[in-house]
C-alpha cells in the first residue's frame, strides 16, 4: 500500500514537473508585459525633436532631427538646460546617437552619412557611410546596433563601420517593423516602435521580443499627436536608472518597470 502511494506521488511530481517545463517553454515565447511607474519627472526642451538619447557621466547627450534644425546636445538631467550645442548642417536630418571610446556617433536619416564627434568638445572628427536609412543607434560594448525603420537590427563594427550581421525582430512569428530609438540595457536592446507608446525589449542574439513595456498615458496631452511621439531611451548603468522622453515632449521621465496586471 505504501509503495502504491509513493509511486502515485512520484507520478504526480513527474507530471507536475513536466507541466512546469512546458509552461517555461511557453513563457519564453510569449513576451512579458510591463507598465512603468514614474520615479522622477524632469524638464525637456519642447523644441527638441528627439532622435537619439544617451546618459553618460551624469549628463544626457541628445541628437535632434528635422533638416535645418538638427543638433547634437549635452543636456543637464535635472534642469533640462542645454549645456553644449552643435548644429548639424542643414542638409542633414539627424537621427540616432551613441557613444564609443570617447566619441559620439550620430546617424542621419536618409543621407547614408554618420558623424563622429569628440565627446568633450563636439569637434567633428570624421564622417562614415552606411547603407539604408539611419534611425536608432546603440552599442553592446563591442558592436554598434542600428535600426533603420524596418524590423531589422544591424550590427556594425564601431571602428570600421563594417556590417557584421543582422537580426529580424519578431514578436513570436510576427515581424516588428519601424524600430526607432534604441538603448542597450543589461544584455537586451530596448527599442521605441515608431508612432506607438510601447517599447520592445529584444534579445539581440535571436531578435525575439522578450517583453513589451507599455508607456501609455505617460504624457497624455502630447502622446500620439502628430509626430510628438515617444522616442528616446537612455540608461544610467551606474545608477540603474532608465530615462524616456519623446519628440517635442516638455518632460523627460525616470521610470521603473512594473509587471503589468
Ligand atoms: Ca538611446
């Protein structure tokens, strides 16, 4: 009798373990869902058409777009004050921004040209060329990661700008196009999706969306009106702080992810 009970109990444990294993496989395929809570609200230049945003050494660096208005900026987080400003030649529409080895790298939208600046002086050091459109830019410590308005993330050598590979970003089997501003955060790529209030968290090795972050209502009076859409993600690795803003938004937010109910 005791043996029968033990065997039955063992079978139940085995079945439960098998069910859990299957559930884990299923969970890996379905993106997690997060909303956010606002930790701090900061001012942001409502004339800044944000196309690239990073946080380094206590300050924000920002790339703004629109031909004739494009710029590179160093911005104080707490006040939104523009501490340093370099206009981009009027023929260019500036896009994504990242830093690399004491330099700032800035994309242009359709000119297939990028700029390399000295991070401290903003002096233009060189230009580089790339194919296709330039939207978002970040890096993973060894490669640049570029979005171009499609569902692709391309990986580039940060020195030679040679293309090293690419992934198609998918939510399950569905491609996720119009990936915009990017930020590499703890092994994942965060990407704004153009004209939406969602950020995709992407596994750069597979292209799979591992989570959706819903920022709906963060700035209700501006959100999704014209082109004043969510765009701009920066990460303070030392302080583990995540910042988001949008094109022409008067505010920039430090947010914390909260599992969606
Ligand atoms: Ca960014």
